[in-house]
């Protein structure tokens, strides 16, 4: 079944990042909680879109407010024996630190009340990152929440080794084009409840695998 076209308000054309962020978050917040949960389950039920080598580490995140919940997807990966990690915020102007995570681990509370691994958990460097966002387009550009944590983190990790950055969002968060800057780090793929959008090797258009 072909997924519905995303809703793009006329005001989105020529809008600033803060305006695009606000509008996308309003659409996300307006979604029914049951629909948000069903969307997360649908993403998790699909085959993971990239191969995960035996020694690879996949980082996720704990959903904040109305974000799509990555935990169903992470549980499925854990069931396959994939090693997981979670981010730790070190402060504005610093990249994220990642610590090893397994379901059942004791967790602490970090910035904005987000659950995170305790300092005793091993620091790791993910190979595949599941990335939260406020809005995205089909070239892999994203709008985050304004602090630039993931832009800085992805740039640093890509300087170290090959990684894959996968945005996780509801289809309602898609916008026609993100007004990107040289500081912005592009995503390789975006997962929504309707499709897997492969942004690799694209500039203006992206190939979408319908699901």
C-alpha cells in the first residue's frame, strides 16, 4: 500500500528552522498516543534496513515527550544479539558520549530527565546510530532541537570510522526541504511508520523503499 503524502503546510516554504521545527513538532504532538505506539511497533516489525556485523554497536535513545519510541526496534535488535548503546549528554558544545546498554541495566537520569547508562557502563563508539529529530527531508537533512549534539557527534564519528546514521521519525515530520548549513550532518536513512527512505548518494531526491 502506498503511504499517504506528508502534510506540508504552505507556511513551510521559505520558513526558518525554528518555524519548521515548531510546525513539525506540533504535527507530532497532535498524533494520537495509540497511533504513535503502533507506528513504533511497525518500524520494529520490518527487517532492519542495513546489515549489522557481529561486532557492531547500535546506539538508540530514550524517547522524549512525543518522539517515536525506538525501544521496540532496539528490543528486536537485542533479541538478535546486537550490542546496544545509549547517548549521554556532556553539555552544550560537546559531542555525545555513548555507553554500553542492555535491557535490564540500572540507569540514571540525565539532561531533561532522559534515562541514560550509569558512569560505570563502558564507553563505546557506535557503528550505527538511531537518531532522533524534529523534522527531516528526503535528502537526509534533519532539524534537531537546536543544541547541535548529533551534528557534532556524527561529524566526529565519521572522522574516526565509517558509520551509518539512521533517523527515526513519524511520516508527519517530513518537510519538503531543510534549510541546511555546512555544520549540519546528513542522515544515511530515515525510518518512518510508512517507509524506509534511503538518502545515501542523493542530493535533491531520495529513493524510498515502501513498506
